[in-house]
C-alpha cells in the first residue's frame, strides 16, 4: 500500500518534478520552465516512471539496491558509449573540415 502511494502520487508529482526544478535552477543556462518541460519529455518519451514502477513494484526489497546498481552500471556504459561516438564524429567532422580548408 505504501509503495502504491509512493509510485502513484509522491514520485511522479512531487519528488521527480522537484528534482528537475532544482537541477534547472542550479544550471546557469536553464530556467525553471525548461526543467519542467524536460521532466514531461522524459516521462512521455523515455518511460521514466515505468522504470521506477519496475524497481519498486516488481523487484523484491532485498534485491532493490543490487538491481539499481546493476542497471545503473549498464546505463552508464551505454551513455559513455553514445557520448564517445558523438565526440568521435564531431572530432572527425571538424578535422575533415579543417583539412579541406587548407
């Protein structure tokens, strides 16, 4: 019952929006409206609440921390891979444009 209240009311309508607002408030190039828009975008497009429901609704209590750690580990690997591909493509395009201008 407590998990249901947390998943249905507290997390999506209080905790996560506040976290996005704080992050937007700390960032120098964002306003609070940007933080709320980013939250709505993540909920709609990336299944942010689905992951939370999976973690707290399906995974047993004694396995939650290892599950979150494992998912976080693989998520960081995915983000690192995507980031390195983007930086490599940016580096190669800037080097090709500078070599063609010489």
